[in-house]
C-alpha cells in the first residue's frame, strides 16, 4: 500500500481552497482545483494540443485590440473552491508580473483544447462552471481528423448558462469579444487554407 506525500493531504477536512494552490510548490505544473479537489495532468501533452494552443494564442494576440491580452495556462479563481487552468484566456486585466490567477470579471473568453484525459471536464464540468462564474465566451476546441473544430458558446446572462453559437470548421469568424477571423486549417501543419 502506498501512502500519499504530506503535501497531497488537504489542510482541512472539507478539502482544498483556491488560495491553497499558491502554497503548494511540490504540486505538478498545471494543477487545478475543481470542487475542492486537486486535479493533475497525468498524461504527457500531445503535440496536437500544444500546437493548437500556441497557434491559437498567436492568432488571437495578433487580432486583439488595445485593452485585451491573451494568456496561456493561467488559473481562474472562479470561487473559493474552484481554480481551473484553461488552455488560454482573453483578459482585460492589467499586466501584473507576479499574478498567479485571474478573476472571472477580468476574463472575456476562455478556450480549452480537449485531450483524452480532459475531454469530459472541458465539455461538461468547465462549461458549466465558467458560465456560472459569468465568463462571457467559451470555446471548446476538438480534434477531428487532426484538424481543429471549435465549438463556440456565449453566455446567456439571466440564466448564467452558455448558449451554443456554432461549430466552426475551416474558418471561424466572430464579432465578440472583438473582431476575430481565424483560418482554422492554419493552426496545424499541412492544413493551411
């Protein structure tokens, strides 16, 4: 029987809190907090996932007007028991070099590129949690025959639920959170349109 290292034991019976993540230097990179439980990336990241996130970050950064920034792999403190780490965010927050998380009010768009180990969380758990936190736009990027397919959602403010806007292949055009035009095929090698 293996025992857990001391740092993996929650500091209180009800589990972990969002601020605890800043005091866990032993935790692996990309550790998230979902409903008071630590979530670790167990499998190595696939090249497809890495490439999509890099290219999407670059494309959105080029198109972002002043006042918008694109950040990768930064957590969002949704509430005291939830601090997920999306693949990328579009934020209106001022740059602070020592920042470790964003508040939902500072986020305009969250994008998650699914992987086999994160697909359920990205499609259901995070979709619901980001909406409940009031984040206006959510993109879930799926792989279809090695090409990206983007499922786009927009927040319905009164219900705090996302409404599907569309499923985009080849090209994505959106007027929000700013004017965006993406050649989705250009996000992966050998598929430039």
